[in-house]
């Protein structure tokens, strides 16, 4: 079995793993990236890239952000359309005032295209070597290094970063934690042509239907005139209902009064596929002796919106900042790497608490109806909702009972 030695091993070349490598490139750290697939590859996703994604990309060294803006295979999105359980809708733009000269605040890009773009940035990086088509099946901590084993190779590093997704081998072998089902949401999506009624500014549509709460049905415009449509539901709820997601999806598309008319002439272009989403409600350790976890492997998916890409890239950026100090000192102990967990909590704890509360509140159709109805008929409430959605500090207002009581008098 061939052996490859590096300073840092990264398992997975999704957004989290690519971000970590991009941020550490040129720092004198030899990086080996192990990827089970060969790119371009298919990846089940909603395909939405939020402002979080773009903000991290702006901090990448070189021309990555500029290259992305110049790239094809994406469309701009300027907001979100919410539909409440009573069937009322409201448009929530990402920006209250819009400057046409500026790039869009969000984009829709098929995940296989985005991952291919990101992984392509790794090819010319100094001290970075990518091994595609190598499935890691075991990770072992030794005294002076950590080893990752594939069928034909042993990879060694001073530390390993698990960016290998929801079913992370790094997490399973080194943390012995694959998570309780109450921390998982399941999403199913398909691509369709000839869907009608799309927003002219490519708003993302989230329909909070009563029988899906606190999950939702989504309709996202995609490239080539297609639509990415699907639904999300808690895994625990699926187990209780004992009904297949594909059947629920097809029933909504063919029978729901708000959805079926828009899909009356639609045709699926791919078979709908499901994927597990590890929610940030799981408060596990995300580091230990000679390892850290990133992205989905670290349970960083937004509990309310289901966003994972932006949080994954943020975790890669934070890890890069922390690991530079670890490589300077040569200390990769659990105590030293605990700084990574601290930084993650500082960055995400308040946001995740807020979004977890919103997920619970979304289970109440009465509250959801109240917010949407007031925003539809009151400019002040509508602008407040827009500001809350884009401002993490203001978003906390949505978790306060006083906010909903105040809506009754607006």
C-alpha cells in the first residue's frame, strides 16, 4: 500500500474542504485532499448561494470571487417569497434599496457546477495535492500523526480535517458520533421544466404548508429555464408518518391548489433524489486530538432555512485561521484545537439558537399566518421583516413573544 505524507489531510472537496485549502494555500503547509468522487459530480442540493457564501469568497486570495462573477452557469437572485400556511404570500427582498451596478446579493448555481468551480481553484495552488476517486474507509490516530486509509493508499498528516459530509468517516471513527435522528432533516428535490409563475427577479420561494411544518416546499429557479423544486421534513416526522417523500412530493405537485396549477405542464428532467441534512441543533464537539470537523460533518446546517453551503465555507475559513497557529506551535492536541470550537460558538451560537427557535415557531401555523398577513398589509412590518432576514441581530426579535404580541396592534 502506497503512503503519502502531508502536514494537513482534508477529506472532501466540497465547499468546506475547498475553503480550508484556499485559505491556507501558500502558507508553507503541505496539504493532501482526499475525495471519493471524480469531478464534476452530482450533488443533491437546493442550489442557492447566499450572501454568506459570497462574503467568504470575497476574502479568498487571488481572483476567485471575480472569477465566480464572470463564470456562467448561475443566475442572480434578489430575494425570497414566503407563503404562509393560509396561502398568503409576501416578497422579502434581500436588499431594501437596490443598486443595479452592484453584483446580486445571492445566486442560484447548480451544486455540481459550484463544486466543480471551487475544486477547479485547487489545481494551481502551491503545496496542495488532490486525490480524486479515493474513498476513505478508516481514520486512525497515531502518536505523531493521523492516518487515513483508502483501498490502495495510506495518507498521513499531522492533523486531519473531516469535510466529508453528513456520513463523515472522520466523525464516525474519531468522535464515535453519527447523531440522533432528531437532528436530521431530509430534503428531496427534482428538476422540472415548464413550471410557471416564477418571480422576475428569481426570488427563492418557500411555501410553509400546514402538513409539512416546520418543513416547507421550495421552488427555486435554475439555469436553462429549469426549476429546482422539492420539500424538507424532519426525519423524526417522516418516521412517524411512514410515508415516502417521493409520494408526498408528487402529491403536492399534482394536487395542492397553490402548486399543482404551476406544474400542470411541467415535466421532470431527472428523477427526484433525497439527501440528509445534519442540523446545527446537535451540540457535538467539532474537534479533538489531531482532528477537526467542517461543514455537514460538523452539523452546521441552518435549522430553519436548511442552508449549509455558507456555514460550511465559514467553518473552513475559521479552521484556516486557527490551524495557522497550531502549525506555528506544533500543538495539535484536543486542548489546542479546542480554540476551533470556541470560534465556531462565537460565530454561530446566537444565530443557531435564533434559527432553532424560528423552526419551533414555524410549527405554529397561527403565528406564521399572523406575521405574513401583517407584513402584507403594513409597509413598516414588511421592511422590518426584510431587515430581520438579512440582519442577524435584528433577527433575534423574531424569537421574542413581545414581537408577535406587538403585531396585533400594528
